[in-house]
C-alpha cells in the first residue's frame, strides 16, 4: 500500500515576506510624493493571498488592500496620503503585510513598512548633505590626529587640511552665483545658493575648530 506524500506544513509567522520599498517618505510640499507604490513579491512555488493593515487607516487610502499573488509574480499596491497636515510631520506610521496560502487562514508571514510625512524634500536633502559633510570633516580630523608619528611634535596651530578646506570654502563664496550676469568667470564655476550655504556652513565649523586650538 502506497503512502501519499504530504507536503510539509509551513510554520505560522515564519515565512519571509518581500516588500519594496521598506520605507515610504511623503513630502508635504511635493504632491507627486503623496501617491506611492509598494511592490509585494512572491518568489515561492505556491500562490499567496495578502492583506494590508495600517496603524492609522484614516490618514491613508490603500488601493487593493487585500488580494492574491500568483507563484513567482508580484503585485503593485498604491498608497495615497490623504491627511497632509503639519501636526503629522515626523510621525511614523506602519503598514503591515500579512500573507498566507490561499487555502488557509493562518498568517504564514508578516512584514512592516514605515511611513513618515516630512515638511519639505529640499530641507531634508539639505540636512542630509550637511550631516554627511560634518561626518566627513569629523572623520578627517580624527584620522589626522590618530595617525601622527610618535616622534612628531603636535602643533598647536590649525592643520594643513583645515587651512586648505577653509581656503576652498572662501574661494567658493567669492565665486559668482548662478544667474549672475556680466561675470567674466566661466559658467561652470558659477555656484548655486545651496552650494554656497554649504561652503559657509563648513567655513563656520573650521573657524570654530581653529578658535578652539
């Protein structure tokens, strides 16, 4: 008598769920970001049914919040932010994806996606750029101080790298701004206002570092 082979049962909650992107960032001043798409992938040999839950469903509209994904296929899920207000800036909401086999009710896997509303894309990019520059400057100063030869007398004055960065920032501030007419400087040397703000910010950090020495 032949025994029928049974497919091993999947453990509840242990199935990896593949969703991209893993974070949604909405910008209040950019309406094009108020509608975003999440893609749910099914790399398995069996079909999946899914359900999308949200911690604050009154703030979002989720198109096709429940459905099915064929084996080795994917589906796009459109999410719209419908409550863009300043009181929601910086608040992190969560979307939870629950998947299961079509013939079962138990959730085989779960995946959470964070959603956040920020006031301005330009301000966020500026903050990230300033953060990267500050980290790079800190790493440069740390590297220079950490790898000095033992027999070298440490100078109390500013380092060559600090002085060089300061000269570069001063030169950048003296260059014409984009849109200035009648300048003899080539166009590719014209800097934007944001670039000059970054140069002024770095120059301020260097000035503080020199004053502390």
